[in-house]
């Protein structure tokens, strides 16, 4: 019986310790376990036929999402969530963040059409894409994946893809990965913890 009591006492102490972590401590833990070496984190893609590098946004947080404009459900839901979180920030906070939508369907998503799609969810969102090799390189850096799937639909194919969002620090390092089921409050907390770091 004494051993059982000691076990539950220890478990209770552990739960209290975890629950007392501040947002900053959680951010530090996530950063320590998920950071990409900023020397290797750059990528090059295309925005309206202009080459853009991740390093072009140094000094800002980058909120990154991989998807495609013809996606019937997951992308609109995820991008609407990110847009809602960004709209809840103060103007001073929002000015420090660059949201980026990377299309994994370059054959159909490009130019003004891609930019219009991204900006539908938030005015400063930019849409980017690239060659298959460039997109794969960017996706691999964050553990994102996608795969074209043949379809009988009018579009001819769909693209299966992961649906996480990535918060990248001002020096290009990955700070936090927001899972698909993250809430608006989760995204806001992650952004504000990074801004206050």
C-alpha cells in the first residue's frame, strides 16, 4: 500500500509541475526539440514569377502552411483558422508576422490566382510555389508531405497532404508546429509566446 501511495504522490507532483509550465517554458521546450539549424532552413520558391527566399523574411515570424487552392476541405479550414488567429492580433503584433501559403500543386496554382486565394484568408498572406524539386525541399525541412492522387473528378487529380502549420522564428528557425486540430487559442498563444521571447 505504501508503494502505491508513493506512486500516486509522485504522479500528482509530476502533473502539478507540468501544469505550472508557462507559455514561454513550453515554447522553449518546443524550440529545443524542434529547431532546424537556421543555416540549413532557407528555401527558394516563386511568388508571381519572382524568386523569393525564406531568408527574405528574417526579422519577422513566418507562419507557413502547405496545401493547394483546389483542396476541398482541409486547406480552407486550416487557412481560415490561421486567418482568424492573425485577425485577433493587435496591428503591432500582426506587423511582425508574414503568413505564407505554399502550394504543392504548381501545375494549377500560380500567379495572381494563387495570391488571390491566399489573401482571401488574410490580407498579408502570400502564395508561393515552385518546381517539384523546390517544393519537396521546403516540405522536407518541416516534415511536411504530399502526394498526387488520380481522381475521377473534373479536376483529374487531388493531392493528399499533411495539414500542420509551422511557426518560424525571426532568424529562420522552426519554433512550433501547430497540428491540424490546433485551436485559434493555441495558435495565438504560440505566436504571442514567440513575439515575447
